[in-house]
C-alpha cells in the first residue's frame, strides 16, 4: 500500500458495496470512512429527490442537450469550457458533480480561488464546468472510473467500455438517476445543457436511443499522444483517490481495450448520426484556432451568432494561447500490441476530419 492519505470521492452505498466486495482492497479506516459517506450520500439524495422531483429539461427528444465526446485527454475539457460559457448555455458544475446528493439543498459556493488538476495543472474552481461522470460514479453506476479507486480490479470495469452494457442495464441502475441529476443542474432559462465525459463515448448508443435529437461534438487527437497523456492522467488520479498504484501493463491493457471500443463507437457515430447532430473537432486546430473552430461549431449546431459568444470566451481563449503542449519523449514506448489500433484510429480521424470537421 502506498503512503499518504488518499482523498475520498463522492460515494453512495452501491459504490461503497463495490469497494467492500474485495476483502483487503482498502484499508479498514478508509472503508469505514466511505461507509459513513455512503450513508449520508443516500440519505441526502432521497431528501433532495423529495424536494426536487425529476422534471423535463432536455426537450421532447433531447434537442436541448449537447454532448462533448472524445477519448480521455483529447481536449474535451477545453471544448466543454468554451461551449458552456456561451450565451444561454449551461453545464454541470464542479460543486454539483462532486456533491451530487446535496447540492440542491445547499448554498451555491463562491467561485473564488481554484485548484490545479493533478494531470495537467488546469485550474478548476467550484463553478467550473465539470464531468457529470462523477455523479454517475457516486450513485453506483458501473463507471470505468472505479479503477481510480482500486486499480487492482481493473478487469472488473471493462464491461463499462461496452455499448451493450449500457443498452442492457436497467434504467433504474443508472439512467433515471443520471437524468434527474442533469435536470437538477439545468437552470430554467437555459437554452441548452452542455454535458461532457469521455465515458459517454462508451454509452453513446444508449444515449442516442434515449435522446435521438441530442447533438454531439467529438474531439479527435493524435492517438499516440492521447495514449501517453492517459498514462499520466490515470496514474495521477489513482495517486489522488486510490489505495494502490497501477501496474504498468495493467494500465496499458485498459487503455488498449478502451481504444478498441472507442474506434467502434466512432465508426458507429459516423454512420448513424447526421451532420446536424455530430461534428468532429480537431484537437490541434482547437488549440491553434479556437475562435474559428467555435464559430464553425456554433454555426453547425445553430447556437446563435458567433459575435455574441466571443466576448464571453476571450479570457479563456487568452489563457489557452499561453498553454504549453505536453511532451512525451521520456515516456516508455507504446506496447507492440497497441500499434495497429493506434494506426487504425489515426486513419479514421483523418478521414472523418476531411469529411465533416467543425
């Protein structure tokens, strides 16, 4: 077991039951802390449900939903921040995603200050746009992020990478609570809710079945760079929240399986979603020419005149212009078994960007 005191993610009893299912996987004191957290999480959730029942927020067929998709570490956070800052746009915020069972019965926090993310030093504060995956994880859905908490059980999370898992899973085990949470995060006057998690790639078919008119912006990054960046991210998040460290080969095997499912989801989306519903965003172009990229994307999705967006985004664009790209020269090389998948995804990205980039 590594030294130090890991932080605790939000957790209800279903997630705590998973953590406790492998004897000795967590220190006893930490497991009891999660059990205490799980008791209050579920109690507060029930109280919040009573005070704030689920309400329609997404339009009859999901017209008011915009999903940011992409492999982990492919620029989804940057695009999320930009789209969520636009006029009429809303998004789940950090304080909501990290306290999903009680934020509707608590006072909104101040947006002052912030904290650097462990994988890339991007500053996040309480009101920053955030991944709703944390709420799904906490509520007990079989999120692949469970591997952050116990990487020794990484094989147990592999079903969360398969579209069929989410299509077959009863709505009561994930969708109903997720929809309720998103509704709680949506202001009454919002024109659209911008939802982001790379994990939504792996449940895309279930999302499309529920909301056939939802729109998707999919970021595409050089897959080898994405692989190296993910090694850094998964280790950083496990160091922050987990009870053990990754074995290098285990992490690479997880990333490989995710790449296989990612490629299949990308091919399905390109074949089944129209240009009006799906746009591909080049990672490098987003970083080098964000205003032009956002102008094309807002035009594609009919989100209003670009001129009304630019003043709201200027500070974030200026900050991004000063950001130095990551370098990976010192990283271990790609495993040989991953190289064909990397090349396949590289060619798939190229073809899709030529066909219908934003």
